[in-house]
C-alpha cells in the first residue's frame, strides 16, 4: 500500500468514526428528551406550589394570595417546561452543528493532504509565488523543495475557512459539472457556506439559546453533511484512483 493509499483509508475511517460518535451522542440525548420533559414539569410544578402555598417562599411575592388566582398552574407548568426543553434541544442542535462542521473541515483538509502525497506536482500552481532562499535551492532537489513548500502551504490552508479548503480540493480533483459518486446527492457549496456561517454565529454567541436560522438542522440536513464527506472521498477516487481497502480498514477500526 502506498503512502497516499494509507492516508486515504485513514481519512475515510477517521471520518466514519467521528460521524458515528456524533450520531450516537445526538440520538442518545434525543431519546431521553421525553423523560427530561416530565422531570422538568414536575420541577416547575413544585416551584409553583412553593410560591403559591409554602410560607417559606410566599414572602418573595408582592401579592402571595393572588398568585394562585392570577397564574394558572397548568399553563405555568407547560410554558416553563416547554421553554426548558426547547432550550435543551437548541443547545443540542448548536453542538451538533459545531461538531458536524469540524468533521467536514477535517475531512476536507485530510483529503487535500492525500492529493498532495498522491501528486504533489498538481499543487504547483498554488505555490507559484513561494519565496525560496538561494541557500535552500543550492542544497535541495526540486522534489524536496516542493514537498517543503507544500507542507507549509497545507498548514496555512488548515487555518482557512471550510469553503477555501473545499475549493482547493475541487481544484485538484476537477470533477465534471454536477458529478456525484452517489445517487440522490448533488454537492451544493451554498449549503456548506450556510453551515460555516451558522457555526460562526454559534461560536460567537449570537445563536446560543435561539433556533438555528442559517442552517436548519434536521435528519435530512445532517444526512446531507455525512454524504458530503463521502463526496470528498469520491473526488479523490475520481482523480487519483485511490480506493478503500477493507482489510486495512478493519485494522484501523481496531486501533
């Protein structure tokens, strides 16, 4: 197995493992939402009863006797509990978006690195403005200089946005228009841009505690993102012919 093939298989398996962890994390929490909702209703109902009837708490109210008359208990409990559950689901959605973005970002740069190992000369256009000291030129071959500058370039690329990473991967692999390795899937850069923007809003706090408006999270949108990482692998296979080795994948899953 060549170095490029090994890196390709490692990137593929790493992506699958992380998606599996995200799905398990999300499904586990969603599975207990109903139980959490009931606990919150009981908690809110207890708070209502203390405010309305417990002498130890009624001093907190301006009009203790009027609280039970003016505040309907079932409505109070339902509204408060629903708000807590919505906030919990919102936080879960926000965390899922951040995790999902990380998977796509890591997959994009991983597959860029795979192409750099498979065909470093394909990156020459990106490196045409690189500055190389004469002392390095005198002591190194072209292949050594190219590898050194390519390593530096990829480290810089790692800090770029997801959109930039995808752009460079597409530039290397050059798929035909509307090409897809899967049925019922077509890559749409605007979707990954929305994901990028939504992650930015979450990380910087503007979207915390609010419904996600830029990238609406659903089972379909999450499935699209999972398939997008498969699309990245398909691009590399299309251009460089690298393939998944089941026997090697088995050793990676055991590690």
